C-alpha cells in the first residue's frame, strides 16, 4: 500500500513533508483537501499533513525523527520504503 499524504498541496509543512518522503525514497500520493471533497469548506482547520503509512498507522504533523522511525519499521516489515 503506498503512503498517502492528506493536506493542502501549497502548505509549507506539506511541501516539507513531501520533500522528505521523496528524499528518503518513499513513494507517496497526495490527497489535497482544497481540490478534493474532504474538508472542502474549511480545509485550513485540519492539522497537516495527515499521513497514512499503512492500513494500521496514521501520523499527524511533520516530524522527521518520527518519520525516520516509521520508515525503518516499514522496511523491517518488508513493505516498500
């Protein structure tokens, strides 16, 4: 299952998060709150990014240390990076 980043594409934190994922070889798709139905009325009230790493793990906010740990756990489990 690919990583899914939920947020606003032009948000600086979401941009940093996407750059971190790319730099670490993590394939991710983006669900943009502003262009898709979810939270369309008030997309800015959602803390971003929300990242769905796998079916059991979701993180909120960008934390490079936590994300490094998450990436290592995914590798140990045999999931793609």
